[in-house]
């Protein structure tokens, strides 16, 4: 099939406000592919920029996978991320649907990607960090590739740090906060403006930015 006639039908499970979806969209545009994207999230996502379905990810893909040619999922990371360690040590349990989603994506025999934090139990087939793309936020993430393969891009040594104020910390509810270090600030800009600019995302709220993946990552994945 040529690039002009092929239509990619991508299902983004656990899509939130669509950082990953937008990355796939821009990468497909750059490469001359037609792409239709559907996002699924358990919570309503009024700012999601493509077709949206509010549903449980496992239930939705179980019943509807045949409608799609490609799959992505960013399952909730609270069971693995360092940000929740103190709560987990106190016995708090978070929803973890990573394993059932992996099995369902594998069974489709169609290309899929699982994205998550560095501590999550997924294969580090690809590892990307914001500074590889000139972004002012680091947010290193692992990507497990299912039913396809690519080489892991070389990650250059990191120059600078969050503590020295070289990178923004896009976490929490919207403060430019760094414990015991210099804050990344841009004079005259609000936190939302700084975060949006650092992430390369112009449509999200602070809460959505705090959980998003930079769209630019997909220029390397596709
Ligand atoms: C880390 S966020 C995804 C961020 C997104 N990939 C981006 O780049 O903007 C994870 C999302 O999973 C959603 N979620 C949690 N449990 C879910 C479930 N059972 N089914 C579908 N979505 C779920 C949450 O509501 C949240 O929006």
C-alpha cells in the first residue's frame, strides 16, 4: 500500500488530553500518511483533540480491537512512579492495568506501543528524554514495542539539571517548584505558559501537562 492510500487507524488507550496522540498525528503528517486517531480514557477529556470515547481501556480494546490498525497505551503509572513511593510504603494501592493491556495488544498481532515511567515493568525497547529534542523538560520515558521493532536511538549525555534551573519540572498542580535548587523561570511568563512551552504543547491545562508526554517524541518512534 502506498503512503497516499494507506490509512492508519490508531487507538490511544488511557489518552488523557492527548500528548501521545498528537505526537503520532504530527509524525504521520510529516511522513505523508493518513491517520485517524481515537482516544479512550476512563475520565471525560474535554481537551482531547481527536475522536474521544469515555470507557475502561481493557473493556474497550477487548471488544473493538478489530477496528484499529495500530495501538498505543500509557497505562496509569502511580503504582510505579517515584512520586507515589511514600503513599505505597504506607499501604496505598493504585489501579494497575498494564499486564492485561499488554496481553490484549500482543494478541492483536498489530503494531503497538506501551509507554510508561522508568520504574515500570516494561521492556526498555526505546528510551527517550526531552533534552534529546532540545526541550526544556526532561521526562525520560520507556517504550515497549509490541509486534514490531526499531533500534533504540542513542541518548547523549545530559547537560544541565533541574536543580540548577536548566529544566522545568512539570509536575503537581502548577508551581515552578524545585526542592533545594533553582527554579526554571521565564521572566513575564505564567507557569502554564512556561510548562506549555517546555513541553511543546499549546492546548493543555496544568493538570493535563503534568501527566502528558511530549508530542515530539513520536518523530523518533515512527
Ligand atoms: C499518564 S495519563 C496519559 C497521558 C497521555 N498519554 C498524554 O501523553 O497526554 C494516564 C491516563 O489513564 C487514564 N486511566 C486510568 N485508568 C483507566 C482505565 N481503566 N481505562 C482507561 N483510562 C484509564 C487516566 O484517567 C489518565 O488520564
